[in-house]
């Protein structure tokens, strides 16, 4: 993927990994727009020279309005990154968890599909471009305190595979970014093994620049997650990660 002359929209790019990757694309020479829900963050990004668009991926009308605004300003758009996501703890013994389930699925999975649906006709008409979907290492190696997050990211992986097959021959590529824990959005406070954001972003951009671009962008830190079943380490690793259930209220000890 030539990173020096693209027109990129990063949905969910107002903070964390998304904001860092938006900056990396811009530094490489691409034109970058960012979509998100935080007016303050969008104003800051606009001040830094990014296109800034309000978008709520849980609202179909908001996604369609953002698409129209983006394509009016950037008719040459060729790359859409679906970075938005939420990570919520859930105690499956408590029926009240379902609200977190609903929010997670609507943001991480249905939100991804809404964005893809909104921009697919444009990219197919262009005859070239790329979707970069964002799953997670947790989609391949569950983290039991966040069950729906894991399920939603496994679903994004499966959806990305199907999308790639359906868009074959259109000139539109589908690249799946699979992050491990990255030291941003509070991860650095609870997970000492989280990758530094700068190092993670550097490795991601290097992988995206490979020819051909990998179908799955797998930094070294996520390989243990991605290939746990193949390598025979899955059961032991899930058991280790299940110790984190002590994070849930009433589960101490």
C-alpha cells in the first residue's frame, strides 16, 4: 500500500490508536480526515489540518450524513479505516450486563458494518481503494471479563473475510488490522505488557507498506493471540486470562 498519496478517513480517529494512525498517514504524505463523536477532539484535529467530521456509528442517519459530507469535501477518498470501538467489562451472572452487550455489538460490529455499507458504493465505483477493518487479538484469544468485546471482534474478523471475498475483482482491498493490548485509553494502567503506542503504530505502518499488503496486519505482539489454537497454547492461555475475572465486582479471590 502506497502510504504517500492516499485520501484516508479514520472513523474513530479522535483518540488512541485511531488518532495516532491518522497522524502517521498524514506524516507519510496522505490526506487524512477523521470521524468521531467528541466535538473538542474534532476541533483540535481540524486545527492541526485534518478534515474533521462528527459521526456516531450507532446511528445510521449520522453515518449517512457523515459520508455525504466527507465525499463532498474529499471526492477522491480511497481508504476507509473503521477504528471505532468500546471495551466494557461484563459479569454474565448479572442480567444487567445486557446493556453493555448491546452497546458493544452496536458500536464494534454493527457500527463497522454501517460504515462499510455507507462507503462501499463509492469505492466500488472508483474501481480501487481499501477498507481497513479493526478486529483485535481478543477476537482470537478471548479475555473472559470482556466477553462481548471478544465476540464482536471475532465477528469483525469473519465479516472482513466475507467482505474481501465479495469485493474480489472490484479493485477494493480489505485489510484487517489485529491489535494486541496497546498502551492507550487506560490500557497502560491495567496491563503492564501493553505495547507502547509509538512502537505499535510504527510496526503497523511498516506492515501496511509491504508489497503486497498483508490481508491481516499482525504486529509481533499479537501473534500469540492469532495463532494460539494452531500452536496448541489456546486452553492454557484462556485459563491464565480467566484469572482476570477477579476484576469483576464480587469476584475477588
